[in-house]
C-alpha cells in the first residue's frame, strides 16, 4: 500500500474554514451551517478547535469537509459545489409572481373573531369585484415571467360571487392558450355555500379547495361565528363532500391559531386526522395578530405558541408511528430549505420577501397589494403596501418604490443579526410584519416575534434531527 | 481573545458615573483585545434582555448593563453579555478569514445566471 | 458458470485464422453471414461452428469443430487447421474445440491465439452482460481492485475491441467498456466511441472509468462531441470527501478530479452512474455518501452499490477491505433509503439475497456475470435461487458466514 491512512489526514492548521455560521442550540451543542444551510452538530469545544486549527478529530474533520464547512487550502471543488448549490436555491428568483390572489368580494356570512376584512351582506355592487377589474388584473398576472400561475380566489367568502369566479377561470384559461403556463386555481372558502353547481364546476376545471378548520367543533365555532352557529358542521360536511366528489388530494385545510387554540394542539391534529386530511399547517400567528401593535404584535406570546407547536408536532409524529402519514406543513417547508437545494415556493418564509415577487393581491376595488397581510393593514388604515391599481402598468407596479424599498431593506443577507445567523438559509424576510409591529421593514430582530418564533422552530427541529433518528427520516421524507 | 473584563472580581468593574442608589452593572473590556464593533453588535443582540451603554474609559470600553426585567441576577446578565461578545469576536474573525472564499462562491454562483447577464455586467 | 477460455487444437494453423477475432456462425445461416464469399475468397472474421460431423459449407474463413476432444484423432491425417481448402475435405482452416467451449453459439465472438491453441470468448451473445477490456493501465490503485493495474503497453486491446465491435451480431444490445482506466488513452478511446457510433449506433454503452480525466474540460467536450445517445459513464465515488476516497483509491487528489469530472460530464448532458464498492472502509460513510450525492450530485442517472469481489488486490488486502454483508445491512438500508426517497435510481449489485435485508430485495440486481457466478451446494434448496446472482467464483473462500437457503 503506497498511501497510508494518515497521509490523507488533516494536520493541525492543515485546513481553512469555508463560510460558516454557528448557533448554540444547547449548553453542550452547537450547530454549524454552511452557505446553503447544510448543518453539522458539534460541541462548544469542537467549535473552538475547528476555528483555531487545533482539532485532531479526523472523523469530525471529514464530516466538516463533506458538508463544505472546511477545506484544504488550494482546493477548488468545495467553492464550485457551493456555488452550484447556491445558484440552484436561487433558481426561481427570476420567475416572479407565481401566486395571484383575487379578492372577488368582501361579503361574507361569517363573522370570525379574527377577521378584519369582511363586510356583512351589503349591496353587491359595493363590495364585489367587477369583470373589468378582473380582466385587467388577469392581464397583469399574465405579465409575470413565472411559468406557473396559481389563481387563488379569496374574500370575504368568494362563493358569494361565484359568477365572477367562473368568469375569471374561463377568461384565465382562454388567455393562457397564448401563454402556455402551468395554470392552477384555488378557492379559499368556508364551504358553507357549497352546492352541486359549484362542485361540478370545481370538478370540471380541476379547482383545488382550501378551507378553514381551526380544530374541534367548540374551538372552531368559538372563533368563527355564523348564523346557525354551525360553521364547523358546514366545514366538515363540505370537506367530506369535496373529498368524495373531487378526491382527497383536492381539498386542504388551514387552521388559524388563536389564544383558544393554545393547549389543544393534539385535539386539533386529531380532528384533521379524523377527516382524512393529511396536511396540517400549524400556522405561525393569527393573520391579524401582528396588526394589534403593542398588544399582540411584539408581545404575542411566542413561548406559548412554541409550546403549542411542539405539542402539535409530537402528536403528528406519534400518528406517523401508528401508520397515519400526516405532515406538518411548516416543518415540511423548513425541511426543504434545510435538507435540499429546492425552493418550497412559500411566500411567507423567503428572502427576498415574497411580497409582490411571490404573490400579488388584486382587491375587489382594483387596488393591488404586495401581500394579503398588506391588504389587511390597509383595511386598518395603513396603505404602505398598496402598490397601485389594475389600471397601472406592470412596470409601474413591480418597479415601484412601494415594492422595491421593503424588498431591499428587508433582505436577510444584509440585515443586522440575520446576516450572521446560522439559520438565515432557512428563514425569510417579513417587511409587512416588521413594519406593522416595529415601524420599519427590517425590524430589530432581537425584539421581533417573527424572529423569536422562527428561531424556536428551527432549534426544535434541529434538536429532533440530532436526537431522534425516526424524526430525521420522517423530515427527510417531508422535504422531498 | 477573551475580554479583559471576563473574570469576576478581577477589579475590572468600574463605578459608573452618576450611580443611582444600587450599584450599576458594568463590565470593562480592554480596547486592545475587543473592538467597538463587537460590543455594539452584542448590545444589539441582547436587546430583549438588557440595554447597554458603552463608553470609553482610558484604555477600556466600559459597558453598563440595564436589565429589562427586575428578576435577573447581575451575574447572569454579565455572563450573557460577555458570552455574546466572545461569540461576536469569533464571528467577526471567521467572516474575515472566509470573506475571500465567500466572495468567490457568490461570484461563481452569479456568473452564470441570466439575471447578471441581462444587467449587462461583465 | 461459463468458461471463457478454452483449448483448441490447430496444428499448423497460421495466417488469417491465427491471432484474430472471429464471429461464430452456424451453417444454416450461411446465406445471411456470407455475402458472396466462397472458397476462393472466403469471408474474413466469420467462423463456421460445426457440431457432430456436420457438413461444412464453403466460404468461411475458419471452421470450428465442437464435440471432440482436443487432440489428434487417430487415423485422421492432417485433421486440424491447415490452410487452404481441400485438406481432409474441409473448405478452410479448422479448429477443434475443447469441451469447455461446447457452449459456443451463433453470435459469439472469439479471439484465436497466435498458435491456434487458445480460444478466448470476447462476446457471449446469450449473456446478460458483456465487457471489453480496453487497457490494464490505471492511475488509481484501489485497495480492493479486482483488475490490478499493469504498466505495460497494451494498445492492442483497443484494436481488438474495435474488431469485436465491427463484428457484433445484429441483436447486440449492451456493452461495457472496462479496464484499468480506459480514459488514459484518450485518442484511442474516443476513436473507439466514434467507431461504435458508426457501426453499432443502437448499442447501449457503459464506460467504466475513475472519472479523473473528465476533469479536463477539453477531453469531456470531445467525449460529448462523439454524439452517442446511449452511453453512461460508471464512476466510483467511495466517500463524501477526499480524505477517505483518496486513501481507498490510493491517489491524492483523486476525489477532487473525479467529482470535477462528474460535474463536467453533467454540464454537457452526459449520463453518469456513481458506483460504490461496499467494503470495510466505505460501510461507515455509506449514509453520509448517499446524502452527499443527493445534495451535490442529484443529476446522476443512478447509484450502484456493489458487493465486494475478493479477487485481484482485494485478496492480499482482505483484512483491510473485507466486510461481511450480514454486518452492514443497517448502513446499506439507510443509504438506499436516503437515495430512493430523494428519487435517485438505486441498484444493489453482487449481493446474495440471503444476506440482503428483505426491504432491499427490490433494489437487488442479478448482476454477477454468467461467466463468473456460481452457487453453493446449500443453494440447491433456496426458494429464490433463480432471482439471486449467486457468488463470485473469483471470491474463492472469502464469503459471508451467513449464506443460507431462503425458505
């Protein structure tokens, strides 16, 4: 044998660091991440010896080389591979605006406690989108470079303006004959108004249904009031109807987390499981929580929410062990960012932020907003994220200061604390939240509920990856 | 690399000017081993737990720590701040050492995207 | 197991029959195989296989007689391979084949040695896998190498390969090109590939290489420019970082060149297979290597996890490289799971089913070549014998302790 094992070992000071960031997740555990978010667990002492060149643990050094955290001076392959991975992660950046939200009406027969937007059955003309507005909005939507377009109908309750939903679908399909995009449709509805006509339409046009299911009956109905006090029953019946008629994969549900949800995570999961809903999204905050500046914003009890999240995740893992293949969607999105080079395309956790370039909101009155939360802010008097109207040109909208300023100011790669954060590749920018709670697009991350919440989730997931092989395998599956 | 103020009771605590009632919580750092940037970054990071006043005193930076909550122990606060300063110093050193490679990776990554070409850059 | 080398009896055989490559044909196919050839102008490179005193149609360059003991039969004057027609009533030179070559059949391609006494089967038409050795030179020196490098001029191997490819029967589907390291002879290799494209465009090619030469972008461009549409480079990667890989292949710098080569091939749209020999050193890093491949080389056409063949350098290095398959099923299953979940085609070669975790059976390929596989006596009662590739005859006594028939 001409080459001994020792010949390829790394001597003291025999390696150089590649760009790396670290975070101390426990007293005796540090996670190192490379430029694209690949991670290695080390002890505090190992961090010290790797950084100062005295580490003698060849097995650790080998793992760090494989993860592109250290290299031998003069090597070029690690930088090349990192560049390829980085480019892959950013591959979808030029494909701006995949999600187009059409607020076809503000009218709604529910009065959900957390909703700031809907209007009670007023005259249709006042709060419904017109065909002309919809047409102009579609024209703008098709200006997007993205090869995929998702048209999502929201409200109020979009089914209250079903004729327009029908019209927009037909018109979009017609316009798409020229563009050839991968066009999909979603209706975000409370399902109370589902009837055979609507079901048939959804079947024919392959519409996906997204509905609200906050959890067990008392929890759901406590949050979401409607005449008859049967929101949950309607939702459940609607879900079952859609599953039967259109297939299980055509309906998904989202929960809204409120004070009342905390402490009941397992029950909420079980409700979903009982309905054959495979994906649960343990959503970060109630959509309007951040808007309660000083009340629910920065002071939103992140610690209690994290406990809720942990309990929900545990319950889902337990169900998986029992053979029920449920997925926690937030963890799955983060897993994709942690464990692969793919982009999950989730507009609320991405940098640059998803405002405008990930999603655009066309309000019933023709105003265009950079995000749904931006629209809700406007309802409360703050029109910072109103980009213009459907009468403006595509360039006016997308190149406006109203869009570019929050985008550039909130980019994590240059934000204080984010720039040096080990979890930056997993995280995102949220200029709307930080503007609403702190008054600037970047936000002071040490005081930010957004940051604290996400850091909590990242460390929770990493600890489980480190300590629980079953969970590690499960997360690997969720990441694909 | 540790700040000179790292050892408790090493006489590194300066009495803050204008002390009011109870003694202030202060740490002194030798300017020769700790730079201002590290201190400022650390103050930013711990903002949820304390606010920090930094001033020059001779060859030292003197940091006065003001806890946000009443029930924090002085020693815990000091440990927290010192540990953060050490980490910031380490981060700065790593960033400086790896800056050329970081620039190289970004240059390689962006040299082939259509975006860079479209901008008309080299 | 088929024997690929055999004795022949060809007293006085010389000239075109000797030291040459022949395709074996049967008399009944004379119309197809001989276009216009006759005794005056016999077809070169086409040999007629006669069994049990069949009549010999004229026009072949060589006649093979099977079903006899090698050696002179008493009473038959001038029985073997003299030149020219008319001798013993044979229309051309004759070779009598030893019994180990009784398996020869139409479409097989053989090489006849200079003295006519040795016949090597280069292409076995009925075999699942065929490989052509292009060189024994190599710039790696893997601890477990089954084809130890020899540093001598063997350019004639390329010439021989060229002839074989020219003679391939119409139904030929797939061919492996092996070594040594074929890319060490860039011009000869590229020439051979161009030859394949011209005369056998439908052939599915598998080029076994350590990949290092492909780090040269110019070489890779030339390789891609040949324009073969069905060629895959099978390239071993033994670890996710240079320290262990370079040690296993006994060459500093090999990992970086190999992976650079893989990237260059991918950037030109060339198919790459990553091959991993499972041995004592690679077992602990198997899951880490799988994760590395998914994260860094996700474009590969497939990953092949190979069982160890205890021949060549693997024998003297046995204490270094031997690992009983029964002991590494955990790591193997974890690696397969990582790859398969990520959607990368994964195959397990050269593992007996009885020592392979059942969950991994769907990934197992019956892969040991027909000419070097065999079964133990205990395999007679095994219920999955036919699906199993058996053992390497070359592995001799170094086999798993845990082989047993599957009930």
